[in-house]
């Protein structure tokens, strides 16, 4: 029985994009030794390979100096280094053996060269291959390529988080759950499963190569691209191949260099007020309040971790997506829940608690669901 438990095991903590400011050519901004921090130093890749992202930040960056990434083997390509993340293109493993290599990461002035360990599983499943392209923070395209051009097959994508909250760990359980859902939908519309698959939009079942475009996805999320052979007969189905899959990791949106000037104080009546000066930022911003007993609270003096930033970004996106799904336009959501320009805002806070007040820029790009677009600014009260 083919296990897909590996989908549940990879826990990624993505670094957020960092804008690095520098003062002079060949010297760091504060005279200190440059330090490169990688969000992870080991990549476990399935046999199908694909583009993998590693987020990084540079402390004491040097003007005019870029991160240098080099591979020792032809099956790993240092595809790009863009501001906040490294993209490594991993070729499909065409052998029956796992393989491992090192990718070198260097930066002028650092104390020692860094290495990323790449571990790739063997390619056992070869009845489908996938080409993932045009990956953005909220969309991608996938070409599904069956080995047998006459095979009828399912071509879809699913949020990897589904396997966590559903507890599904085998392909049999996954297919059974999926087909029960389609049978329920077919019954609601008075159709058979065969009829549903012939009329559903977007199309799910194909013969030959298929190109699908996916949008409105969760930024910094992980998605499972999958296919399996299947034949339908009224409300019956026959699975003709194992489930083939690959993972797609979406990056965080690129972050604007925006810092908010914040002031917070209690007045004589015991009420709290937050003053926000957005400086040159003329777009919307979100205000979040984290009491000292919440998951988002970070003790004063500690830096915001990548996980905290990602969690804040995901919580904002989830709220925006929920509002849009209920009929609100992105602009209406921003106008009713966010703020613009200088403002002083009264806050309903408990004087007996400590609070972290969080402000970050938000934006709807080309009418898409709004997302975080700056590193959060924080103040404590």
C-alpha cells in the first residue's frame, strides 16, 4: 500500500523577505562582519524534483555584494537568488536509488562558507510527470504529463494542510474521501459521477497532456499536485494507477521597504491610544493587537521570528479570503477593516495586561485577495 505520509512530515518555516540597506561600496552598513542566515540547511526532495525555495537574510550586508550559490552536480541548478530567497531547480531522479549532494552558499566577508544538503528520493512512480511553472505568491501553472496518452486520469492540486487536519495518510483513504465528495456533489445536481466529471468546471479529468492554472492560493503555502488514473461508469469508478504527486511551495509576497512610526500611551481615564505615522506609505495598513497571553505575542526586545511574521500574514490573508468569498470586494475589505494615512486610534485594552501592537502594510494586487506587504512594525503598551 503506497503511503503518502511523507506529505505530512515536512514542516517548513519560511524566512520573510528582507530589504538590506547599505552605506558604502565594499563595506557593511555598520562596519560589522556580514552574517548569512538560512531558513534551513537541509532539503528533502521527492523523486520528481522541481523548484525549491530557501529563504535567507544577510546581516551587516555589503553594498554591491550578492549571495553566491553554486551546485556541485548537474541535477541541482542554482536557478536564481532574488533579494530574499534562493531558488534551486532539482531534476527528476531517474534512478532507483536516493541521492545526496551539497550546494555551496558564499558571501563576501562571511566567516565561513555555508552548505545546503540536498537529499532526493528515488523515482519509483513514473506513469505521470509534472511541470510546475509561473510560480508566484498566490498562483502557479501545472502541466500534467501521462506516460500513456490514452489514459483517463485525475489532474488536480490540494493544500498540503488538508492531510494534517484530515488525518489521511494513505492514497486509498485520500481517493475514497475525494470520490465520496464528488458523489455527494453529483447527487445534489441529479447527475451520475460520470456526468459530473464531464461537466465540472474547472475540468478535473483529462486524457493526454493537460495544462491547468491555479490562482487565489495561500502565499507561503505548500500544495500537493497530484494525478492518478481513473475510469468512471455511472456512479462507479476504477483506479488504474497509484497516486503520483509533487509538492509546490509558494513564496511570501515581496515586501516593500515600509516602516511605521508608532506611539502608544494610556491616558488619565485609563484608555489606550495608538498613533500611526505611515511616512511615505500611502496605501492601506492593518493594525493587530496581541495580548501577552496570545500566540502572536513576542516579548519586548526579542525579534519577530519568520514563523511569527508568516503566521500574522496568513491570519490576515485568511480573513481577507473569507470576506471575499462572502461577496466583499478586496477594496471594500481594505476600506472597512484597514486604515490609511496618519491616525490616532482608541483601543479597548485591559490595563492589567501587556500588549504588542502590530502594524504592517497591506495591498490588493490587481484585484487579488489582499496580503501583507511589509515587515510588521511593533510597539508595546
